[in-house]
């Protein structure tokens, strides 16, 4: 696993160790809370992610990519 300079990884995030190659988190990457980065991923410089997305194994993300997270609301809706 390679985590380059100035990388921020939020709480309860997971970065899997690669089996065959390397999992690489590029310089300046910001990873929010509850993000899953699977094995053998390569994330280039300065991407950012919102809470709760998953990045599948062997995925490559280029420079300046933003991945939005999952949203949800636990409350009931009342229509009037």
C-alpha cells in the first residue's frame, strides 16, 4: 500500500491492501468518513469523496475527481 503526502482519510474509512499489485492513494487526496477503497485501486492526485461511497477493486481514478456519497433520511415523510 502506498499513501502519498498530504492525504487525509476520514473516520471509519477502509483502504484495502492489494493482493497482487499496490493500492495507491495519490498526493493531496481527501477521503471523507465511511469510504471503502478496495484492493489494487489507484487514486491519482487531489481527488475528494463525500461520505459513504465505495470504490471497487482495481479501479483507477484520475486527477481532480470527486465522488459523491450516499444520502439518506431516517425520518418518515408526512404529506398534507
